C-alpha cells in the first residue's frame, strides 16, 4: 500500500514538473527527425526514417528519465521534503521504490507512445515507395522496443542510485550519461580493435584494458537490436540474448539494492 501511495504521489509531482510538456517536445523532435531523415534520404526512406527515429528515442528517453529522477529524488533531499515524506514509521525503501516505479512507468509509457508515433510516421513514409527490403513493424518492432525498454530500466535504476548518493542534482545527469556512453560503446570499440589493430598504437593492450569493463558494466550496446526491425529478420538478435536480458535484469536488481542500502544509511543534515 505504501508503494502505491508513493507511486501516485510521484506521478502527481512529475505532472507538476511539466512532464507532459517534456513528453510533447520529445514527440515533436522524434516526428520531425524521422520525417526530415526520410525526405533527405536518396532511397530506402522508410528504413532511414526508422533508423533515425530509434536513435532519437535512445537519446531523448534517457534525458527524460534523468530529469524525472532529479525532480522526484534529488530535489526531495535538496528542498528538505524528506522531513515529511520519511517520517516514522514510513520505511525509507518504500519512498525509493515508489519513485523508481513512477520514473519507470513515465519513461516506459513515453517509450510506447514514441514507438507508436514512429511506427505511424514510418508507415506513412513507406506508402509512396516500395523497398526491396521493407521494414518490419510487427513482432520484430516489438522486440526492438522491448530491448530498448530493458536499457531504460537499467538507466533508471542507476539514476535513482546516483540521486541518493550524489550531493548535487547535476551529478545525476553527468553520471548517468557517462555510464550510458561507456556501456553502449565499449563492446563496439573492442570489436573494432580486434578487427583492425592499426586504429591505435598498442591496440592489444588497449583492447585488454577495455575488456575488463565487460566484467563490470552491462553491455547496453548489445541491447540495440534495431537491425531486427530494419531488415525484418530475427537473425540479427544476439546469440546469447537470453543471458543478455537476464544479466541486465540482475544488474537492475543490484543497483536498486545498493540504492536502498545507501538510503538506509544516508544521514540528512
């Protein structure tokens, strides 16, 4: 019951923090980017529009979840609202998990709306041109969106952890985006160095050093399975996709457990 109460309160706070305005701007940027990409593409306009649209979603949605995490958690401590929200006998973890569920619901809800809008835009773009390899907006598209959702859940858990331990709200933005850039790119860099050692000097030692990140960070780059929907075949799914999803979910649980532990031991001035 406490989780539901915190969840409803968090949704109301997000709406007061102009979440709808932020969501509307995100939808406008998505539609504009997809349409412009289709107009300027020489061929395969639907594929280009879908590709650019998915890239925009993977960039804008992390920004939305970070801003919501700042508003619902970081500012809770900055404005000393915790004097009311954490009054005894209310457990601290109910506040944290309620806010996490709210940010997740807002982010995933916007993801579904953006996915629907992008599907409509791509469908309209593809009406005037028949491609040799048409995009797949059915099950393949749903699989792609589901993998993006797992990516966003992991980033939401990280943002909540940083909101608890950080001394300033800006660190939530810097830390989450820094983590996202590294986790999404290190596997691709390792693969590049394995194929072409002439890219940098001492490529082997550089590759081994980056390989250590594979034991510490989730491979968010592997969660980008847009090729499945762009070319309409499941062959582009990673061979170890069940393990990839399971490890990502385990990472989410670990981050939330660490956030709860940090909040339980947090001393407020």
